[in-house]
């Protein structure tokens, strides 16, 4: 009889573990002292699936035994949980997070833009690309000599750069270049996030959304991350900058 029970237990355990290795939904609940639990990232590192917690910290995500769940939010320290078989037997997976004050504990940036025209040999790897504003500025400031310094006879150097400098055209073209860069960054940002994201998620007043977009473009750290096209990190930084921007708005309205 005991041998029969042992055999049954082994078979039952094998079946259960086999089922748990398959991707299934796991339900969880966050808890943290005195913090808003809504909108926390829950990421399955193996499948790269991402979900958000609701206002009570509740979440549901597909996972398997051995998968690693990452919990990350602007107000919490990053936490990783490696799922074991016992976690799938629980009705609710309880996860405790530690709060922090607007600090990014760890930022992981992945760049998948290694394949391009230069790497394929279509264009030289060291070839500089110029935008329209950059070309105008280069043309306006390039001396473009037609004779060397050791033999000026029969040659000349264009006086246009000096005239442009004195007339203020060079300064105007530099400002135009800065505006062009900001507008290209804003276009990238608007492709990633709809207007509702700034209003509902970042809690920004509608009349201040456009100003906020220009505000974040003055932050060099943000524009560098934006160029890397890492949406998760960009969203983290947007949340931080939104809090600072709302503080500025509050001061101006006092």
C-alpha cells in the first residue's frame, strides 16, 4: 500500500511540475508602506511581457516556473522575484516593495540598431550626415579657401562667413539648428506616447503638455536616452521630469 502511494505521489508531482513549466497566468498583489501602487511595471524577463498594476497593486501576468519577474516604478526600488513551483500554488503572490524618493536604482539600455547602411557597407562608416539646418550653418561658416596659405596668388577666401557673423545670420542659423533638433526629438516622443499619456498617466494639465515636451528636450540625459529608443527608460525619466515640471507650474501659479 505504501509503495502504491509513493508511486502515485511521484506521478502526481511529475504531472504538476510538467504543467507548471508551461506558461500560465500568475496573480499577484504588491504591498508597500504609504505609497501609490498603481502603474508599477511588472516585467517577465524571459518572455519580455510587461503589465502594469492597478490602483490596489494587483496584477496578472503569464509566467512559468523559473521565470524572473521584475517590479519597477518611479517611487520603488527595483525588485526581482524568481518564480518557484510553490508560487503557482498560491491564490495571490504577495510582493513587498521598498519605497524611495524619485531615484532610478538601475537603468538597463539595450541598443538593437547595429544593422544600418554603414555596417552593410552601403556608405562609409565615418561619413557625416547633415540635416538641412546643419548644412545651412556649415555653408555660412565654412571659409572654403580656393588657395593655400603658402600660395595666395590667384586664389581667394570667401568673405561670406565674416559677413554672416557680423550680420547675425550665423547666430540665427545656430538657433534654427537647435529648434530643428528639438522638433525632431518631439516627433520621436509623440510617436511613442499619445497625448492621453501625458494627461492621464503623468497628470499634466492639457494646456501645459506642449510646454512640457519642450521642457524635457532641454534635459541632455533625456535626449540621449530618447536617441537610444528605450521606451521603458524614457517613461521612467518622463515621470521624474513631470514631477519637477508640475512643481514649477505650482510655483508660477502661487
